[in-house]
C-alpha cells in the first residue's frame, strides 16, 4: 500500500511540473532505464554468483567507471556505477526509475570479499533511501586497502531479493612514507627524515610512522614513532635517541588505515662506537697512592647517564676489589688527572678507563703499576710475636720486650704506611682490683712497621689492648695482648677438634677462679670487652680507663669501620650485624683468637655437637654451683677437667647479666640473623647448637686451626 501511495505522489509531482512549464525528464522513461534487463533470480542456495563480465569497468579519468549494473524488478530500475575509489572507500551512484506502480519495499547495494554471497552473507548492505529524485549516491569508508571486493544491486519485494550482475573493484594500495638515509648519527641518536604520500581515503585510525629496532626482521626490541609534524611539502624529520652505541639499527616506515599496515623497504644505520678515555702511565707512585691521568675523547651524542671514569683493582681481570672513580674535572684540552689513595703497598694494581652511555660501557686498555714497598725491620732485642703469622691477639707468658708486625689480623695490609704511632688503650687484671697504668704493659712505641712494648718488670697476668694510630691520632687497628700462661690443648671426642682449656682472655682454667671467666665479644668483632669481677657478680672487672657508653647503630656507627676505629665502644645493633661474614670457618682478619687458633664452628656440625654426638639440647647435666660452671670432662673430651664457667654475657645495651646463672660461647657459624652458640645454665640445661642474637657479648673458646 505504501508503494502505491508513493506512485500517486510521484505522478502528481510530474503533473505540477508540466503545468508550470518546467522541462522534466519522464518519471517513467529515465535515461538510466535503457539497456538489457539483468534481473537474476536466486540460485539454489540463495546466493548469487559472479558472471563473466568485466570486473569494475573502465575509468574515464574522472574517477568514474563507464559501465554499470542495471537491475529491473517490481517496477523499479536500479543502475549502479562507481567513483571516488580510495584505499578505504568507494561511492556507489546511479539512477532509479520508478514505474507507475511498483511493489518493492527496499533496494540498495551489497558488497563482499567473496565472489558468492547474498544479502545475509554480504560484508556490507547499503540501502538507497532517497527515492524522490532520479539520482542517488551512497558510499562506504570501512574497506581494507589493496583488497578486492564484489558488489551488486538488490531490489527486495517482501522477503524475496532480486540481484543485479556481480562486478568487482579493488581498493587503492597503501603507500608508506618514503625514508631517506639516516643523518646526524651519534653513539646514541640519529635523525630519520622522509616524505609522506598522503592517502586518498580517510580513516579514524589513519597513522603514518616509522619503526626502529636492533633486530633485522623486527621480531624484537621494536620502537614505533608516529609522524605527526608534516610540512606543506609532505616532508618530515624526527630525532630518535636512547640507541645502543656501536650497533646496527634497522628502520622502516609504515602507514596504517582501517587496521591494515603497509611497510616500506627496511633500511639501516650503525651508531658510532663509544671511545673510552686514553690513560697514560701512572705517576707519583708511593706505597699507598698514585696519580692517574689521560685524555677524554668527547662523545658526539648526549645521554642522561653519560659518564667518563676509570677503575682500579688488584685483580687483573677486575673480577673483585674494584674501585671506580668518575672523571668530572676535564680541562679545555680534554685532559684530566686524579690521585688515588688507600692502595696496598708493594702490590700490582691494574687500571682501565671507561665510558658509559645509555647503560652501555666501553673500556680502555688495561694498564698496571706496582706500589712501593716498606720493608719492615724487626727491632733488635724484641721477641717477635708475629714471626710465624700475624693475628689480632698475642699471648705473652713472661716478662720481657716484645714486638709484632702492624697487620690487619692474619693478612697483609696497608697499615704500614699510615701508622705513625702506637699507644696502650687499656689494661685489666680481670678482677675487682683497678690496675695502675703500666701495671701490665709499658713503653709502647712504633717504628719501621713494628709495634714494640715491654711488660712490667714483675710479670702480672691479665689483658691489654694496643692501638696503631695515624698522623691525626685516629685508631687504625688494635691488638689484644693476652698475658697468661700458655693454654693447654684439649682433644674433643669424635675428631671434633682441639680446643683451648680456657676462655679467650682467661688467665686460668681452674673451676671457681675468677681468672677463668675471660673476656666477652660481640659477634664478628675482633676487640674484647671486660667480663665480671667475680664468678657470681654482675659488677664488671676494673681497668685503667672509663669505658664509653654504648651507642646505637646507624648508617655510620653500625659499620665495621666504626667498630675498628672505636674498639672500646659497645654497639647496640638495631639490626643484624652489618658484616654477617666477618667470622667464618676459615680464619678472617676479624677473628679475635691468637695465631694458630680461631673461633670454632657451631650448629649441628659444630665442635660441641660433634663432640657430644648430637646437636639436641639436654637437661640434668651436673652444674657446679660452688664454682659457677660445668665440667665437661668425659662429655666433650677425656681431659681431667674441661671447665666452662657460667660467665654471663653482655646484653643488647652492653650491661653485664646472668653471671653465675648461664654461660654462652660464640661460634663462627651464622644462623639467619643470629649465630650459633653453646649454652649452659645453673639448672643443668645444655644446648650445643643454640642460636644467639649477634648483638650480645659472649665468651669465646678458641679452636686450633
């Protein structure tokens, strides 16, 4: 009924036009209505197939095709042509002829990427809704570039479609921007320029750009950069940075439309190589210092991490002990000169330059120099305590004059050059009696690499600490002088090892003797602290000094350097010992035991667990309450007396506690943030593999190396 009304309105409009004298093309005989009727019915499966006619027709140079699809059905003649074919779209246009009576309810254009399709399977359906004029134009802009499409017209009556012949067209190909050779190439940057060939079509995702990569097939490490700043001549120029020096980089342009990419031919360039500064031979070489100089070859590029420098090490392959120094003071001739200090005397030192850009390093030639030696001279008339090996503790058993080499523990060091003097820090009998200065040791001095001292004329047992100092009086290192009779070696069961018969710093191995208590140590430190003045008292033994208050660890005070420079200061760690490996199974420079001895191993494989035959704790072992300790004879070994006093320990704040109640003995074995120890108490509880907080000060019983 609706189509009949439209026919009546059309005839009325034609009559009015004639009355007013207008020239009117016949509503029944339009110029696009001639030609053969190409009406096609549906085939067996409802599809229409492409005929043998020419695909898209010929182009007359205006973007329009000369042939057309004509479809007659239901009183309608529909003619279709193409024009404005681009990469992503095309215009369908033509004429519509309406008979006096027509029964169709819709008509339009179908298109597909397949040759065989129908209204249901077509990729696109563009209805023609303007039927009041004789001409129409409809379009689509969602096509893919360089793609063949098939199209036809349709006229629909009810649920029945009548199709015209099938023709085809191919969208224009994308043209990626044309790239020139890269310019302004440095170690880390380059400039990419070229010209854009503007697309004839439009798309919401239209994008021009280029990509670069160190992968020749762009399979990885790809960076994309959009081209947005294009001048009136369609030219562009963009800089790229953060490149890898001395490396081939590949680049290509692209254009993107409707999700389809086109790429241009791959080109490449190679960034400039880094050039490390050139180093001269070292000059001004002393025992512990030298001067490194050379010339910088300035990089042509820039980078936020650009850095010139040099490294030096005692390792020829720079695998360890490496110190790096930045080169920042460069003169107008690009030359530099830097002194380096704290070197090891008489040692070969290797050095090389480096340059760093964008995280990449380049190194110069490895060169070397040897620091001068100081040849220590053993002073005449002094017994050399370090003749066999150096240590942090030396035992003196009779009066006399002694010397020892200035060295850090059991290893050579550069103390020889920096040491200018030596002095006595403190002395103690380990009792409640306060000694006078010089009661144990007197006449301390330093010369030619050796510390010298003499005991008091009348030999007295006890402990003392001597320090080496620099020209400003700062403590460089310190050594414990243990004045006692020579400790007895005791073999422990199960080949656990040979242990001393007494605590480190003890002047006796006898039960009930205050001299058997010895000294106390924070885990990992080489320097001792005083124990109790009696076998039952919390009162600390007297000495020649007033000991400084304990300090809390921080970024400065919680370090080994601070501990070495302040051997009498107890450090209250608020975190685990900052150097958790300063005691080890093999003797280190921080080990507090004398030559030939070390801090024993602990835990389930430690000395006490091995000797007992188990790491499990046990109760009911005899505690000697009269003498405040335990005799492990027959338990740890066969010696007639193996005395372990309940000497207490230093709490985290440095206070002495639990004397006559418990004894705790360090091992060199860490246990997470703690360390293993031997634990005993007055209730007969024994724990051979106890883990103690490293911040405490415990006794030490040395193991023979």
